[in-house]
């Protein structure tokens, strides 16, 4: 498989999904603004998404994909499909139980994650109602993540990358057509989340049928492969839980902050997730099956070269993305969200969070590249230990940034998350070198020096061309969009032109898994 071609294909599908996500976010900002209703929905939807990252995209995928790749490489089709059947059956049972518990325990869960809402009973009760509607999403999206793991292992990466589009489509339809029929109107978004999970799962079924891997009911918790996956999941779950525990603590902080803080951070996070998903998630998705295959074949040299390829692409693309988000924060937020109930003041407060997030974007993406280096070798414990260290660091920084001495408020939360990710990435890199998993290929120093020069030229162009925030507030939406497009084209054009002149060519990054 041509990895560069796979990256372009998966990134293209992810881009389409993320563009639809921006349409969804723009509509939500216009209709609901950054107030108490949106705060309540963000907290309610965050809980099933938290569990999704823990059980599905996190611990389960980290344990399932390497074992599935090993079975596919060594055990043959019949044993592999038997593994899929038994894992899917057991996973569905566990998810059904978790969903039922979540619906019943919704008031406790809201209090555990956003105790500050209790000071406003109507906001707290609304959050509970929203959570009960949102919670079944965890059942469907976890099965979606399992299906994605199967399809990615078979090299069918475009369909899983495009699948999130259907969640965004559900949000768009409900926001445009269903809001007037709900009281309060924000309930429409909760039903959109639940419906989106069903749509995502339904979309992947034909692709599973095509490769004859659609799971069938076959319950057997004692199957060796199933036992291995769940055994690997335990430390992975701890590792993923560390990040999610940090998110829960941060949500608690937000619930006590001024009204709108949850929404400002949400919209900034959505913008930060664009390059994170387009680069980090995509590269991690492509690398994990390939690394797992090389580990199963004991090809350690190619294993190291694959990691090196992923790291170079990360620096090449993530650094200008982070710089662009920081320097174009006001134009981006104003263009996408300003209008309706989303005011210029909301633009300014969201901008503070986005700039803080951008500081740590490279770390956030690098974690998604380096961690698969351990997962593919079925080593979950090392990333877990590192994640625990990062958790302590993030919460220490929260105290310093939010309360004393800096008092940065909601932006302090974003900054601590980004810097914590950078620490996590640094420790993962040190660990991957200490375990003799990865040896850098020659030429890194010259590579980074050329990137630094290209970034400096890009920063100079954006600095002189962007203008003051007040200038953007006075423009029409069309004028803002045209100006933003021109700025992105100018900054990106200067960056890649400089790299071209310094000898970079797309063919340099071709690689086969």
C-alpha cells in the first residue's frame, strides 16, 4: 500500500467530513450562540464522547487492531472472522450495559462533571435531559469504531475516514429543520447526536459485507483472541482514562467559570481538531496497521522507517497549521461564527482559547503518531505511565494558569492541555528511543532548519497582512471569507514555495507499508 496515496485519500475524506463539521458548527453558533443552552449541550454531549474515546477509539482500538492484524497475517481468514464475530458480540453486550447505566445515572454524571451547573437548577436539569438522549450514541459509535478498525486493517481506509460526515449531516438536518419542533430548541442537537450514531453505523455495513467481515452473533468470552484483546484493553483503558479524567476535571473548572466559557472552549477546540484530525488521527490510522504488520513480521528496520516517515510529515504539516491557527485566529473565528447570537465579544473570547490551543497543537498530533509505535508492539503500559505524568503536569499547570499567578481563565485550560500534550509527546519520544524501537533517519537537522526558515517567511506575510481584530468585525461575512481565503493562500503559498526552492518534493515522502 502506498502510504502517501493512502494519506491523501484518507485526508481527503476527512477534509470533506471536517468541512461539513464546520457547516454544523457555524449553524450551531448562529442559532444557539455561546450561552447557557449551548453550555448545557456541550457538557451533555461530552460524556458519551468521552466514553467513546475511552472504549472505542481509545483502549479498544489500541488493543483490537494489533491483535486483528496479527490474526490476519498469521492465522488465516476463518480464524480472523471468528475473532471478529466474538469480539463484536462481547463488545455489544458491554456497550448495552454501559448505555443503560449512563441513562439511569445521568444526574450523578452531570454533577460529577459539571457541579457548577447545580447553582442554576434549570441548567442542571436541562443537562440531565440532554445527556439521557445523547447517551445511546456511545453504543453505536463504539461499533462504528470497531468496524473502522476492521476496514483499516483490510486497507479500506476511505470509508471510515468519511463516516463522521454522517454525524455532521445529522446535526445540519436537525438544526435547519427540527429546532422549531423542540422545547427547548437545544434538544434537537441531542436527538441529532443519537441519530448520527445510527447513520454512521449503517453507512459502514455495506463495506463490511464487501470484505465478508460483517460480524455475526457468537458469544465466547473465553476465546484466546478475545481474552488477549480485553487483557490488553485494561492498561490501555487506564492510559486513555488519564486523558479523559483530565477532561472531566477541566469541565468542572469550566462549569464554575463565567457563562459562555464552555462554549468558547468548545468552538476553539473544534477548530483545533481540524488539523489534529486531518493530520494526527489520519496518520495514526494509517500507521497502526502497517506498524502492527511489521511487528508481526519482525521487520524492525521497516518499523523504524515507517515511524520516521510519520514524524517528518507531522512536522512538515503540523507546524504551519499551528502557526496559521494562532496568527489567523480572529479572521477564522469571525468568518465562521460571527453573526446571529455569536457576538464580536464571543469571537474575542474564543480567540483567546484558540491561540492557547495552537501552542500545543504539534504535541497533540505527535502523541497520535508516537503512541501507535508502542500499541503496534502490544506495549500499552509505557504510554499509560507517560499519560499519568502528563495528567499531573496538566492539572498543576491548571492551578498556575487559571488561579495564580497568571489568572488566564478559560484560555489557561486550553494552554495547559496543549503544553501537557507536548510533554506527553516528548516523553513518548524518549521512551521510543530508550526501547530501541526507533532510530531517526539521516538528515533531520537540515530538514528542521529548512522548515524553520519557511515558517519564518510565512509568519512575516501573515503578520503584515492580517490587520487588527476591529477591522474584521466591520466586514460582511462574504468580505471576511474572501479575505481569509486570500490570507491562507498567501501564507500557505509562501511556506510551500520556500520549501520547494529548498529542494522539497512530494515524491520524497512516498512510502509503502
